[in-house]
C-alpha cells in the first residue's frame, strides 16, 4: 500500500512543475507549449531525484538490517556452540555414569551368582547329611508302607504317638512286620472306607453332605529356593459318623456317578472363599487353589449355582485359582468350553493338575485362562520324558513362562529333588518336604474375612497337624519324609 508521504511528495512535485510552467508563460512570455514542456521536464527531473534519493535511503536501511541480522546470526551460532559444548559434557557424564552403573551391576550379578552357588552347595550338603542320617537311622520301616499303600491316608501325629509305645518289637521283627501295625493305627479311615460297599459309602456321603461334615485341608505351595509360602491348595476330606476321615480318592468317583459332586464342590468353594477372605486380612498376595470336578463344569444346573456364587465374589478372582485335571482339559465339550470361558471372562484363573505326560500346548492353555500347571517332581526329573515329549523338561518352565503360565512342581519329598528342580528353573514347589496338608478347625472354616482372629484358628494344633495325602490332586505320597523332617524342613513352612 502506497504511503501517505509518497502521495504528498508526488502532489508537491506536480504543483512545483505546474507553477514553473505558469511563471514562464506569464512572466517570461513563453508560449504555452514551451511552458508545458519545461514543466514536464522539471516534473521528470523531480521524479528521478526522488526515486534516486529513496533508493539510497532504502539501501542504507537494508544495509543496517543486514548488519543486525548478521550480528544476530553470530550470537545464535555462539549460543549453539555453547549448547553443543554443554551437551557434550552431559553425554560424557552419562557415559561415565552408565559405565559405573554397569560395573556395579556386574559386580552385584557376580555376588548373586556366588550366593546362588553357595545356596546350591548348602542344599547339596544338607541332602548328603540327610542321606547319611537316613542310612544310620534304626530300621523305621514307614517308607515301604508308603510304597506298598500309596493311596492310604497316614496320620503322622498318631504314628509319632504310637512309635514310642512299641519300640522293642521293631528291631526284632522282619521289615514287613511293622507296617501293618502302623497301618492299622494310622490308616483307620481308609480301612473303614474299604470295608463299606457302595451303598454304605453313598449313604455315608449323603449324611456327611447333609450334616455339613465336609472338611478342607490346606497344603502350602512355596517359592523356590526361598521357600516362602505363596499359595495354598484346598484338599477335600469327608468325616463319617464316627468322625473318621475319608480321603477324596475313595469317594470322588462315587460322588460323580451319583451326582453329589456338585454339592460337594459348592460347599468346598464356599469354604475356600471364606478362608481366602480371612487369609487376605493378613496377606494380600496369598492365593488358594480350589479343585473343581469335570462333572460340575459340564452340569448346567450345578455350574449355574457355582457361577452365581463366584460372580458375587468376583473381587477375589485374582487370588482364587480353580483347578482341573489334565484329562478334563483334553476332553472339553461345547458346554464345558462355554462354561470355562464364562469363568475366564469374570477374571478367574485356572490350574491343571494330575499331569501324566508333558505333551502340553501352552498357547492353547493360555488362551483358555490357564495360569498354573502342576507337574509331579518325579515326572519332571524322569530322564525318559526327554524322548517321549516334544520339549525337554528343563526347558518347560521357560516355555510356559512365555505364555504367562507358572510351573509348579508337586509331590516333592527330598532335598535332592529340590536341587535338581532349581536347575530346571522351577519357581514353585509343593510337597511333604515343605509341609503336609493341615486341617481347618470347624469354626475356622466358617469364619469370614471380618472375623476376629481370636474367634478361631485356621490350622489345628498337634492333634490334627498331619494330613492323609497330598489332596484330591496328590494321592500318592511318602510317609518317610514327614516322619523324618517334621521338626526340620517342614518347620520352614509358614502357618496360616
């Protein structure tokens, strides 16, 4: 846009030229044409002069601006150089700090490796000492009992109480003479159970359900190698009219055939939730494994009741793990698959036990919501599994971990097995080596999360501190390990 000063100068030049022509025409007597030519010539001269003067003035202004710009550019370059110098200094400090931290981390890793080696040496030494003690001990003879009768329930407290009563006959009797005496006194529930026919057992089972004589035992699962209690497995036991325990292996098949397993699972699930609420008052990181039968998962009526109950306790889903057999997952039908997906949608996690082989598809199991797999330690350490399975047992933990599944080694009965399992990177362990299943007091089982600790205790005292077996998922156990380690390694397990 043309400035007002430029318009004013143009008007003035026109007036000056016209005035000059008018003066020449009127005073000098020059003709009008000549006066006009002189006036135009003067106007042209004035225009040229103004243009040249303006160009010179603009050039000086532009020169000043260029000078200022070059000065600013020089300042900017100086500041950039300063920032570059400071950035280089910071990078040097970061590099030196990283190298220092790396050295420190390497030193810490070295110390941790040394500690791990020391722990393994200690475990090996303890195992060797235990072997020596076991070799030098007098002939106790409970170990053959466990191998002869793997399904028998063994009351460790009664065994300890009866052994001092008859020590003289043990050395003189043959090795197989002592076990029947122990079985007669410690495995009375099993013998009484075997003495009943199916009709009597079914009647006993119905009465136990109606009279609320379904008990649960808790066996801890510990972290390896720290042996810190992380989970508990709820094991089902039935008490008959004489308060004798009936192991789950004795009534599960009959309960499934008669349709009573759904009621048993509902009662056990209720007690698991009650116990879990009480445990979480003391420790928020604890979890409880609750066994669920395949028939319960496939029965629409029974499953609907379980689903309603679990929906009401959905807040406990991260800590309540539902456990199924490996055969159940391999024989899922459309109804079971749909019910399993309904539980997974509500946030409940699953575990697999009764594993008979290592042909496992971790991706498929993870998609179904499985987060734990319990494998017997003997199966993991069996060298024949390396040829019969798709993956070596030592790599199984890493393979499952890639899909968010934790491997739990169960039925651990010796320190040597723990040392071997540490080489397999197994994170959790369960077995009589750490602690046997322990029964809940009747009032403890009915306590809620808000109950006072003075009202009831979860675990019974000396009269009930031993459990018949590993539970519905661990039927075969050894009696020798708890007898030898009740005051040793079993004391490492935390009480609830």
